[in-house]
């Protein structure tokens, strides 16, 4: 039980990588506050976590809204008293070539995928600095390192997450708080399910392991970085991509 008695907050926990992460952290012994917009899915997740003998707190939260984030952390403190682990996973896409990209699609992706990370981290650090302990794991993406046509907004946000991770890691290391990022490759989730079959096949040709990843494989990388086994790792980007980006 690597995370026995730890309190974790996971954003975007209603599906995909966020959902798998909440379950894996709970399996490792953590109590988990799960945040997302869709409460019905969160309630289903809570039932699964409770079936593991662990506690989950459901919090409806749109991370693009600063007031929602502030209220969510107030609820976490009220019910769980502290935060040991923060997983910034929430993300959206609004793909399109730059010449045709609408300003509102740029703004929406930056607000959800990057600005939210600033806000949640700021709230978590208010607690972690006093505790002199914390683990922050930000979910970025392989495309933040490689680029991807038609995703200028998403790539910019996820690349921003990497830079943010490195900057904050330096700011809080003296308080025994580590800040790292996990960069998934192409993972079999709802976000990639809509890709045309021809696109999927082309992607598989680019992956040395010749398959897409699973949300649980990403979650297990998060679990490691959240544990004390990773206490000497900070400011790093852990690629989980089947060898696609070397």
C-alpha cells in the first residue's frame, strides 16, 4: 500500500485517464477526492472506490472556472483536512488548423488545460507548504514534445504544463514537495476513440510497441510519482508512449 493514509485530488476524474488514476491511487491506499463536471459518472466511480474499501469524495467542478476550483478545495479541506497528492488531469480538445481556429476554441483549451493547472496547484500549495510535503503530477502529452498539426491550442497548453511543472518544482523543492509531469502517448480512451481507423493504423506504425497505451498504464506511472519511492524525482517529464517519442 504505497499510498496508505494519503489524501489525493484528481481532476477530470469522470472518465479515461483521470478515472483510472483515481482507482489506482485508491487501490494503493489513498483516499481520493474526484473532481469533474459530470456528477453521475463521479458517483459511479465513488461506488467502485468504496468497493475497494477506500473513501472517495465527489466534487462537481468545472476547472475552467476559478470560483469552482476555490470552492472544490474548500470542500476537500472541510471533509479531508489536507491534500498530499494533486493530479492535474482535466483536459479538452478543440482541434482545427490555426488559420481557421476560433478565438473561443483557443481560449477554452488554454483555460481548461493550462490555466486550471495554475489555479489548482496554487490552492494545493497553500496546504502542502504548511505540511512540508506534497506530490503534484501534471498530465501533459506526447504532442507537447513533438507538435501536432491541427492542435495548436492543445499543444501550446500541454507544452505550457511542462514549463509550469519545471518552474514550480524549483519553487517548492525546499518544502519537500515534488512536481512532475506524465506525458502519455496515444492511449485508448474516449478522446482517441473518434479517430478514423486509417489514422489509428498510421499511428500504430509510428509506435515501436505497435499498440496504443491503456489508461491504467498511465495511472500506474502517476502512482509511482505520487509515492515516496519517487521522493528524489522532481521537475521531470515521464513519457509513457510505447517508445513513440525518444
